């Protein structure tokens, strides 16, 4: 439904619209910067699940319209497209979420002839799954998670399958090893997140490298990722704070302008009253017409009404300044509360992960203690002849790529594993 908005707005409303526009411009700048800092853009594919939200900033009256009929969850279909209300089929396969968001906003603007382009947010709610086949304990379809490698993917399927029941402990060792690798990677990510939260809560510009991660080869990449996120969040907070400060400055300028205008109106009112009194005196002596007396009284009344409007607008502007101050305090409090909540959640996840990691390590030790075959595996996996390959679709063609344990897995990949245990 398209709303017809009024054209005329008072000066205060126009100032508010300009400030709100500045706020939206700042948020858009922050989003574009965050996208630019992303090392590798993710390209959508079949079975990716998206969460789409659409809103429109209406410049005419300074309000935001929520396109709830379009916002919702969507899945990329077999043809690589999604079906949206009003828009219909839209190609999404091979595009980034940002490109799809831009296409949605542009399509809505063209279809409805909107003055302002709606802003669409496309969030990847669930990646398309991966598939395990071959000598895997539980082959099949599994959900994809970021930073997934071949060995982590195999742990999702219970590790490698062993035909001989006597090799149960060796299988348990490999399965526990895969779980431990997943838990260690997740632990490193959480420790780096906690370091970033500590830096934000302390007001520091840089993140200190946790001692537990200094020896890890991927620590520098994790630190760079968290630093980029911290910089993006800091920019967003500064933009929101600056927008409120600009709003207060504009409202204060409006108050000062109205004060000057009030002084001028008061002076004019004094002159009008003086002229009215003279005309009344002349009318009483029969030297002035009643029409002239009526005109003088009307002019004085008009000036008094205009002066009252000025005082009302000045009071509203002062109230808006007070509200902007309160909004700034609320923004700061919400930011501090969010950091505290994220820190609490991170500590809870670390405690839970540490328990899981301890369990996996205990299972590995038990397997080594009870099976000579498992002990031959060693911590580095020697003693097992394992071959991996990944079947992946590239440029519209399906290719099988040789892989290692640490080879990165992408959404939609098929991981094939074949293994054989031999005695040394």
C-alpha cells in the first residue's frame, strides 16, 4: 500500500528530517565500510537460507516504513532464485547477500515509483549443507559452519568407519581427535572474542593477543578479524552519537533563531498597539473611521498570534533537545549493557567448551591406553592410510579435488573419505 504524504512541514520538522537522513547516511556508510573490510565475499547457492528485512526511509515526513509483507525467511531454490512478494522470481545464485539486498531495494523503487529507495538487509541464516560419503561412520547431509575443514566435517559424521569391530578404540581415537580439533578452533575464536570485548569495555584502540593463542598459526588472522569487527562497531557508535549531537546543535540553532524572531515580533507588536491606541483616540473624537480602528486592532491581534506560535515552536525545540540528550544517554547505556551481556555469554560458552574438550581428551587417552592399534595412530594421525577428496561445483561444472585434513570445506561440498588401518 502506497501512502500519500503531506508536502508542507514546519522548520523544526525539516531540521529533524535532515538529521534523521544524516543518521541513515552514517549507517549506510558503516555498512559499506564493513562490507569492504570482509576478506572474501560469500556467494549464495541452492538451499542457502536467507533472512530478509526491508524498510524505507520516507524523506517527506521523516518516518520509516516497515515492508513487513516482504520481510521474512527465504530459501534459494533449485534454479538459484528466490520468490519475493511484488517482485516475483529474483536471481540469487552466485550473488553476495549485499548484491541481493541492493537488487531488492532497486526493484521495489522502480515497481512502485518511490522517491526513496527501500533499504533491504539480507542475512544468511543458514548455509547450504555439506555431504559426507565413503568410509564415514554416519554418512549423509550435515549443516555447514564457518571455518570448517575436512577433519572437522568428518567429526560431524562420527569420524571414519572401521569394518573390523576390533578397531573400535582406534575409531574412537579418530572421532575424539576430530571433536577436539573442532573444540580447539571454537575455543580460540571465543578467547579472541573475549579479548575484543575486554578492549571495547576498557575503551582501548587495540586488542591484546591472549597468551593461550600466541603460538597458534591462525592467531593473527583471528586477531585481524576481531579488530575489523571492533573498528566497525566503533564507527557505528560514533556515527550514532554524532548524529544525535548534530541534531542537538540544529535544534539549539532553531531556538536561538526563534528567540531573535520573538524579539522582532514583540517590537512590532508594541508599535501596533501604539498605533491602535492612537486610532482609538481619534475615533472617539470622530477624527478616524471605524474601519481604520478595526484594521489596527486586527493587526495587533495577528502579531500576538504569531508571537504565540513562535513561543510554542521554541518550547517544542527545547523539548526535542532534552529528548536528544536522553537518547544519547540511552545509547551509551545500551552499548555498555550489550558488551556486558556478550562478555557473560562468551564466558559461559568457554566454560561449556572446556568441558567438552576435556571429555574428548579423556576419550583419546582411554583409546590409546586400551588399544595398541590406537596408540600407533599417534597424535599426528600416522599409521592410518586415509585419502580425502572434495566434490565441488565450480563455474557450473562439478570437479573432484584432492584434499587434506586441513583443507577448507565450502557450503555444498561433498567430502569423500577412504581409509585403511595398517600396523607398523
